[in-house]
C-alpha cells in the first residue's frame, strides 16, 4: 500500500516542482509533514529473504550480505494487526485522482496501471526473497483476508508449489505476479539463473488458470517481463504476450527497478521512478527479521528506522530515526543507499539554491 491520501495532497506540489518552482527547505519540510499521516501505511512485509534464483538484475545476487531469515508467524500477525485497509470511499476518490492526474485509465494493463490501481489496495508480501519458499505464506494470506487486507506477492514461477499456491488462492490471495524473462528455457536461465525455466512454469500457470476457472478463485494472475534493454527483448515480450493470449491473465512489460546496478543504458517508463522519492512520508517496509528499513530496495537493511519486534509501527513511523531519515533526504546525505545506490530523485534536489 501507499498512502493515497498523501499522494493526493502532494500532487499539486509535484507539479510545481516539475515546473521548476523552487522552495526553501523549511517550506518543503512543513508541507510534506502536513501531508504525512501520523498513522503508518505499510508498503511491504518481507516474509522471507530466502531465494534460489541468481537474477542478473538483482543486487541480492552479488551484494546482499545480511543473513537469510524468515519472519515468525507471531511477528507477521503483530504487524498486520496494526494495519487497516483503505475504505471504498477513499479508493474511489483515489481512482478519480489517478485517472485525472496521471492520465492512466482505470481499465487497462500496464506498469503504471498496476502501480496506480493495484498497489494502493494491497500489502506486498515480497522483498528480497521468494514468498513461495515460505511455508507460512498461505496462513498469512488467510489472516490478511480475515482483516480485510488484500494480499499480493511476486515470485519466480519455477518455484510454484501447486499445493501451497492453491492454498493461497483458496485463502483469498488478491494478486500473484510471475516474472518471466523469456519463453526459451536457456535464455530464461541466462537472466534468472539455473533454477529458472519457462516450459515447466508455463505448464503450471496453465494448470492454475484451469483450477481458477473451475473453482472460481478470485486471485488475479499477473505475468511480467522486466525490460532489461536487451536486443532480443521486444521480440521475446511479443512471444510472451502470444503465449498467454486469450487467457485470464494481466500482462505487462515492467521497467527495471535497479538501473544503478547494471549500466545497460536503460530508461524507465514508471511514474513511480520518475517522481521524487515519497517513501519517507507515504509508507514503510518491514523486513524478514522485523527491522523497519527505508524501503523495499534496501537489500542489506542499511538504514534501520525501528524494530517491529519491540516497537509499535506508530512509534517507529513518528520516531526520531524516521525524522532524521526524512531530513537526510532533504540534505542529500552522502554515503547512504538513498544517495549512492538508488535511481529515485530525492526531495533535496529540488531545494532553492
């Protein structure tokens, strides 16, 4: 989830900044703090950082040094018990805003449609791990459904465990995204590692689609390919679209999240990555060990803002560490992940000189 109320309030400011209007640090701090809700919104809960892939575009493959850990059920339950979904009136206002402000229609399938119309409704259950490797993921989906919280996670389809996956569908999983980089097994392995493939993954997804139709599961199956700016990419994406043509899936081409990690001359089509980073004011991330980090992209938990095992989310969100972190974004603090290993613009880059 992102704080849709914050996004709506900050919309006019973003237009003024994009038009070149300059503000003092004090003015921007006052505005953003006035827009920020004191009640935390959680973007994602990383239930595990275990992963068996070796994805070329992921810094986890070569740079993650933190231990592999899986969240305890007690901690997961404690976190979601502190959260509430947006109500239908809020979501309706948000969708009116998203359509008029960003010009992305409600009906469609695209990277920006997914960010604007799906992400605000769900809590993301992945981070730097594959949720299908967490045996508790069906239980977590069930608990969230009982609280009215919609669930979503992205995973590698080579990890589809039919029994576990079907149980998440039965328990009310909102969305599941399968990342497929090629319809050719060897090419897929060259991007995602030897544990990946297309042939078996495709067969399992077709089985899931049949079961979804037979049993009336409401889970939306999403198929994505990450745009890595490879010479064969557009042809391969078209083959992927054709492979799922006429099937009950949501398909789109996704911009790369970690462009700094690979110098492949890539650009982004994502409005999320084009705007200034709003994470410090709009949402928080809980990692597999309970630490609250700056955002989902903090693969090594470098900036820790609290610990959900010992503190409430409210106290963390409104605490001194978060206050200092927001100030770091204004000051463009050197030596931290936000300024050294991220593609997003920080609010400090818009300050009047």
